[in-house]
């Protein structure tokens, strides 16, 4: 998952936790439960929580030997801004679709919707889930600064996987 999206997701979950707050472990569990397949690693969550705290958007309180995180006023403002950007982006997409409909007729809009739905539905649910998990994992990997040896290992795994998938496609 892209670091920016994970950042916003964490802020959203921390906001939902309210006055009780939420631990890093609980954040990982909630993401896994809500997505149904993806559990961010501690190596992704904890450095990001530290950066969010350093930026002043969250704060923590020690409870029973663990850190429980809360949103600050600055964090609430940042989350509200992210929601506004999302709404602006979605409105831009809706306007573009309406313009396409005006230019080329409603059939184009219907075809676009049907095409997106068809592509999504053609895949068995297990494969859809695995591809979504892979997409998020790759985004997570891309957001990290990798040591050269680790980057080489990951590249080797990806290239091997690409070859295996090409072989499957040919069969």
C-alpha cells in the first residue's frame, strides 16, 4: 500500500477509536479484519506512527505496557483535509464521466461501467483477493528505502514470478 494511503488509513482508524485510543497492534489487526487479507507489518506501522507523532498529528499514552494512540487537533484537521481532497478528486472523476457521456452519449458511460465491472467480476474471488494483496504489498515495498541486498532479493522474486505467470498465460 502506498505510504500516503496507509498514513490516512491509520489516521482514520485512530479517529474512530476516539477517547479510548488504539494500539499499533490493534491497528494492524483492524486493517486485516477490514480488508480481509492484508495485515501491514510492524516495520510499516511503527515507523509511520513515530513519524505521525513527530509531525504532531497523533500522540500516545502508555497503558498497560503499550502505547495507545490518539488524534491531535492537527491530526483531525489533516484528516478532514484528506477527506476534502478525496471528495474533490471523486467529483472530478464524476464530471469527466458526465462530459464523456455528453460528448459520446450515455452508451460510453454505460460501457465504461460495464467494462470495469466485467473485468473485476471475471476473476475468481480468491485470485481477486490475492491480486489486491499483492498490489498493496508492492505499494508497501515501494514506500520503503531498501538496502541493496534486499532490493536484489525482491527483484529476483518478482522476475521469477513474472516468468512463471508468462508460462501460465501461454498454457
